[in-house]
C-alpha cells in the first residue's frame, strides 16, 4: 500500500520508504500537493493511458469558452479557478478510489491506479497536482509490489531450506546425504540469487545449510541408536561444520559410543560371571580397562557405573515386591510359594524370609516394639533389621513390612512425606502433652499402616480421630 511522504519545500525529494505496518487508508490522508522533482512528468506508461482516454472521449470542461473581448481576464481567472476546483475534486476521487480498492482487495496495485487514470485523466492534466498524485501513488505501489514479491521469495527460500534440513537429516548414510545435497542445494542457491542475494553470500548460506543438515543427521542417528551411521556422517562433514557445531557433534558421538560399549560389556558380564552385580561390574571394568583408551575409556567406565547403579535399583525394587507379595498372601502356603517362585532375594535373606512367612500365620498375635520399629523404618541397615527380628523386637509381619520399605527406598522411592508427617505427629503430641511412650505408639500405628496402604496421611487421620476422642 502506498506510503505518502510529507513534502517540505526547498528540500530535495527522496523516494518514500515502504512500510506495511500501517493500513493504507490511514496513510492516504497524508497525501500532499506535490511538485516532485524526480517524477515531475508522466511516465511513458502513464502517457499511453492518457492518450487512450483522450482518443475515447475528448476532455471538455463544462461552461462557456473564454472570450478574447474585454472581460477576458475575468473569464480566464474564473476558468483557472474552475480548473483548480476540478483538479482538487479529481484528487479526492483518486484517494477515495484507493481507499475503496484497499477495502476490497487489501492492497492497491499499479493496474488499479492505471485503470483510474485511463478513465478519468486527460492529456491536458499531465502537469497537474492530480497527475503528480497519481505518479507518486503508482511508483509507491510498484515498490510495494516488488517488496512483497521479494518477501515471498525469501519465505519460499526459508521453506525450501527447512525441507532440505528435515529431509536430509533422515539420510541413512554419508553417501546418500551427499547425493541428496548435491541435487537440492543448487536449486536452493538459485532461488537465493533470484531474490537478490550476492553470490558470495549465497555460497556461505548454502555451506551453512549443508553443515546444519549433516549435524541434524548425526543427532537423529545417535538418537535412534545408529552409532556407526552417525560416526560415518560426522567423519565426512566434520571439517565443514562450524567449531561449536563440530565440538557438539564430536561429544555426542563420543558419549553414544561410550554408552554403547559399556552396555555391551555389561550385558556380556552376566554370562562370564556368577551374575552377582559386584562380580559383573568387576569383569566389565577389566574389559574396558584393557581394550579401550583415552576419552572413550573414561566415558565408558563412567557409563558402566551408571549401569551398575540402575541394575542395583531395579533389583531392590523387585526385592521390595517379593516382601509385598508375602504380606498379601492369605495363608502360609501362599506366602511360601511366593518365596519359592522368586529369584531376587540373596541366599542369606531366604532363611529369615521363610521364617517370617510361616510365623505371620502361626503367631499372628506377636507384636513389635514400637520404638524399634520406628527407628528401623527410616534406616537402611538391613543387618540391624535382621537382628531385631531374631531378638523378637519385631513381629514377622513388621519384619516383612520394614524389608519392603527399605528395599523400596534403595530403589529410588521417596518417603519424604512420611518423614514430614512424623515430625508433625511429634509437634501435635507435644501440644497434647502425650508421654514419649504414647508418641512412639502413635507413630508406629501410622507407619505400620502406611507401609502397607501407601497412604500415610490417611493413616494419620484415622489415628488422630481415635486419639482425639
């Protein structure tokens, strides 16, 4: 949409800038009565329209012709004033036509202005203010059309660039990626040149797209676990990448290779040892120490430690589930069957577990020492737990409850909520002036119930209601 600049006399005219920020109707009232130094006469195109208009309908002013007799000066003055009024009316109609066109089409193009000029202008108006309004509006419409076309060219170039990156990143090998880029980048470069980008800049942009596409291909291959493919692509295109890009891809390739190598020896370790986690880690570590060098060895050893930790956490989670299965059994036979089917408890754990499975049903009246139970609930000392059961400080059921709690915590489970709840119970009991023995009994009632239901707050509400009666 034309942008109408403000003309100041005695200043050289400068071509108006194109701005699409403000809508055309709001800018048109800024039109001025101009005498453009750069565009003071009609272009050839405009004159052709005026000639056409004159041929179709000769322009005549309404009213009588001026006389050469006395009074001719007055008639000439009146005629000049009438001509100025008609020209002003024509200028207003031109602006209104532009407004109407913008309302209908959203923009004004040169053919819209040319159509108005062909219909309304005469050759005698070639140097009139209305004609110069037309010239400026037409020139600005031309510039805005060219700007819009160039913007569309850049948008299409950006779309093409995104397609090259996205599709190229899926290449299955370095050779297939190179074949793809060799076919697509020349067309992309031609589009950039057509948009007016200098050849030197085009080459730089194309090189950046090539490097970015290769880096994306490396990332995608690594994410898909295709380490060999990623290494091949990186090796071919590393020299074409920017330093930061090259360093990023190099690190990711190294990390992925280290993870892959660590997983390989860790999985093999279960076949080469007695399958205990300690022995598996020792064997795998020896393999990496002997076979790998430099950064790959260090990263692989670190990855091995994480694999061992993850396996340990999973094992504790399975052991916690074993004890929960025993607690959920409805009779001793079912509880012992759960222990027989499982394969996650270590040999030293089995005797106490089998004894507890039996005593849960043969001695259901057995009770735990509340203080000892509370102490062991937040402990990770499995040996202390076994000793407390052997000494009769814990019932068989509570022994299984605490085993489940401890293994669940060591698998990554959090009992932060339960810890905070216990602090709240202590504060509440202090306000109520309860004896220490009573406080321990209340905490025991909440913890033993919460360990089985998983709802410590609900357990506390039930206990609190009983204590407040």
